């Protein structure tokens, strides 16, 4: 479960980088499901260093996430501590505060984060095969396919969690600096 905690806030970073889309026809953003906070097994506070690799560039961010049964809150900070993005979801309403001047698909970002850390039974229930999704969760790996095409892959190698997003052609490496069980 520790490798899953590393991913909690990695994806907000990627989508505001303007990564190029792959040749894969992506599912619509609304197809990604926001999972109920109450289905998360543990309440956690995470502090993570996230390194984004896209189009030959590397960026670093600090991400702080609080996962509680009644809500999920995430804040993405620049390398110098400036807030870039805040997300909050209580199971019914989604809130986003974007401190950048570009459009960021916050719901999609949160749905990807949840895919990485929510319990297997919750993920599989909300990504059913009848809608074209295939979920693979095997020890230190998680993968999401849409209509048999790779969408997301999460893999833990030692202390580093690597995330490949085939939809937006980027890779993220996550190092969890601190975990507090609430």
C-alpha cells in the first residue's frame, strides 16, 4: 500500500504541463469515475515529491493530500512553495481552485489519483468491463485499459513509484516524503 500512497498527488502536475496527446483515441473525461471518499480504506495525510518527465523536460512539484472518509483534498505546490492547484471532493460535489491561467481538468486528475490508491474492489466496481474498462491490480502494479488500449500504468520499483500516462504521453516519478495515518 505504501507505493500507492506515493501516487496520490502526481497527476495534477501533469495535465497543466500541456503534454501532447498520443495517437490513442482517449475516452471522454467524464468516463473517468470519481470514487466515493467513504470507500477509501485508510485516512491519510501525504507529502510527496513529484518529478514529471514529458517531451524531454523535467519539472518538480510538492504535493500534499489529505484523504478522509468524508472528503479528499489535494494541493499542488511549485518547487518554491507557490500554490498552483487545489482540489476537493466530498462524494457529491467537486471543487477546484486553479491558480494558473490555463484550463486544468481537475475531475479527471482526481479520478486518476483515486484509481491509484482506492481499494481494488472499489476501483473495479466503478470501472466495469461492460463499459470498455479493464482493471489490472497485481501486487506492485496497477493498470487501466480502455477498449483494450493502455490508459494508465502504475509500478513500484523499490522506493520510487513510476506512473505512465499513455493518454498524455508522460511519466511521473513519486517519492513519498511523509505519511501520517489519521
